[in-house]
C-alpha cells in the first residue's frame, strides 16, 4: 500500500493505522508486543494511542496503554524510528475524576503537562501527531445525536488558547503536527480559522468514528476535509465488532460488546443489530466475510486518509490488514447504499 500525507503536514503514513486502546485491558503486554511486532512486519508504520487508554476507561488502567508502548519502544530501539506515533490529550473529564481531578476544562497548562506525561510514558522525545481527544465545548459525541443550543458551554479554554499550547509544544520540538478527535465540522473549521488568523499550528487531522452503521462523516464533514485539506483518521471501522458478524452468529461471543456492558452507548441502539445482520448477509451473498465488506468500505472511501484498526490477537490483525486488498464491486456498493437508505446511521 502506498503511504499517504496527513493534511498539510510532512507526516507520511500507511493508510492503515494500528489502534492500541485494548492494550492494558483486553490485551496484556506480551501479546501487545507480538501484535506490534507483526504489524511492523506487515508494513504498518502508523500507531495511535491516547493518555486515556486503555478502554473502557478506568482509574486502574489510565495511562496503561502508553506505558506498554513505551516499554515496547525501549525494548526495540529501532522501532521508534520506523513508526509515526500519534497520541491524544483527554478533553474535559466527562465523569472521569481521575483525569485532572475531574476538571471541566482543558487549559493550556493541562495540554502541555499531558504531553510531557505522554512523552515520559512513551519513552520518546517527540510525538509525531498530538490530538485533542474531544472538544472542550458542549457537542454531541460518543452516541449523542443532536446539537442542543440550550445546553450551555461550561467556562473553558478558548480554541485560540488550546492552539497556543500546541504551538508551545511544536516550538519546543515535542510535537511535529497537531490534530483533533471527535470533532464537528464547525469545530474543525474554527480551529483552522483561528490558526490562520493568529499564526498558530494548523490541524492536520481529525479522528472520528466512521463505519457502515455510522456514516455521519458524509454529511458536511467530508466537504470540510476536502476543502480545508484535513485528513480523516477513521476509527471503529468494525463498530466494536458488530460488523464482523460474530454477534449475529452468537450474541454471547466474547468481545467488547459482551465484556463491557455499560460502554459504547452508540452501539446499543435499536437498529444496530438489524443493520449489522443485513450487512453480514450482503457480504456473504457476494462471497465476502462481513469483516472484508466493512473494512474495504472504509479503507477505500475517498475522504478517508487512514483507518484505525484494532486487534486483540494475531488472527484479527492479519485479517484486518489483508482486507486492504478487497475491492467492492459497483453492484455491492449499490446494495450497501440501498441498505443505508433503509437503515440510515443506526449508531451515530
């Protein structure tokens, strides 16, 4: 696969990124090391993590994923030079008091301190892509559907103040490029507008959910990405495993859906199971696995720059990367659009 450029930055990466949020929860350190080693062998040079991970977030596993990655880099010094490393500073605590004491803000000093903490845990001198994990302002996210103008923003740091903190990190050589996550079209445009007006770092990427049952990126955001030259890093392409078909075949199958019952509310909505079943049947009718259908759809969308895959074992890793070579026919794409129109965005 050919490497791609992230936004207007000088970062070039593979169009598949290894996500690591299961490391430290579902995946222990030796298994994580094996997955990381194999991903490198298979040509993947882009790794994404976050200070909040492992997922689902718990006080006991806060920062655990970065620590595992840091240990991997320390044990394989050559690996750090081979990968583009992305991590994220958690936004306002969202009910997680272990993040900055439950603060409802993300101040410039918070951003700098969080980055320095990530650098220590990751045992590296520089983070290639540093992202704000979710907005400071009140927005629909993580399963919420609509913007509510009556829900007042909490007093918090401005976009300009956040960008000024990121500028400090870039200036000091601790960060190479900056990005956003779980953002809206307005948010991306405002970050760009403020950066260009004030001479501050321009966001290169936005990392948002995108899959067959969550296609919100197509409504407004895709135009922003194109016109503003911002790269989409698509996460959850398999919808927490729903689009692998395994929960259709066995609702009690082991995985995040059955193991973490109170997490990921977007995947507990009424049409998630019927839509997942319909896409699985469509895949099998065309000689594909549900995983091949779901991943190929995301991999090859024109506005997706890199897709973040997860794996808890080597079989999943190999299958997910191999799906890159699957090309969906025009007939299959038409059938996908038909299903989409009948069951539009069941997991926003």
